[in-house]
C-alpha cells in the first residue's frame, strides 16, 4: 500500500478495519509493506498507547500502532521536514497542517518522540527531503503547485523538499514525460530490500 498526504488516514483506518475481520486474522493474512508519503496525520497516531495523544484539543485518542504491529510486515513513513503543506511557517508564507490541526504531522518529521511506537523491525521513519527537487510544477500544468494566497502571482516553493505534491515525481510541462521520480525510488528500493 502506498498513500500520500490525507490518503494516509485511509490506510491507517484500513489497517484498523482489517484487524476486525475474523477470516483475515484466522488465516494470518498481512500487508507486506505500507509507505506513507507526506502523511497528513498527527505524529502520535502511530503510537500503540492512546494516552500518547492529547497534545492538541482536536485529538480523539485514536491510535493505530497496534494495528500496524499486527497487520503489516514493513511500515515506512517517508517524511520531509521542508514539506510546505506540513511544516510551520511565518507570514507571509501560508501555514496549513499545523494551523488547522494544532499539531505536528507525521509526514513533517516522523513519529513523535517518546511515544509507544510499533517495533523498529516493522516501523521506520525515512527523511526524503532530498528526493523532492526544487521544482514548482509536479504535474506539468504550467502552474505553481502551491501558490501563496497572500501574495499574487507568487509560489511558496523555493527550495529542495518544499513541494508537497512531488513525492510521486514530476512531469515536464513541455513533453509530459517524467523528469524526476520524487520519492518513488525510495519506495521501490524498500520493496526490493525491505
């Protein structure tokens, strides 16, 4: 399974759902690998202990670490400390995830320090900042992927790692061909050498 941004919430919820299916459990099925890229979920959601939540007024005490531990062979969280949708920022740059969630994202810096996370043989945080080049247009539509709403005709992407939409790669605005694979080479390498 591979998920990006808010899709990470779907994957975590799916792992919870699989845990409730009797046939899945009695047959000892599992997911070989999960890759979350730029996960827009709170950084403590991979804990196995609901008491690790509560650092935000919006926390619901739901955690997925036990489901990760039981249902997944290899779980990779690809994070980027420069991701412009997930990192805190100063005006005039817009702030998205930290503002709306009141917490840090798993895709911003990995799991929260000190939580009761799944075993290290299953769960790994991987910094992929250097896999996301300083390209403002990942889909080749001739537009900045994240324009600055406060400054007309400006783009928030100025450096390596900032393009939240670049995890799956970048297409040429001229030919439509792939010009960079984003973090997909990390995913493929993990599939080959877990």
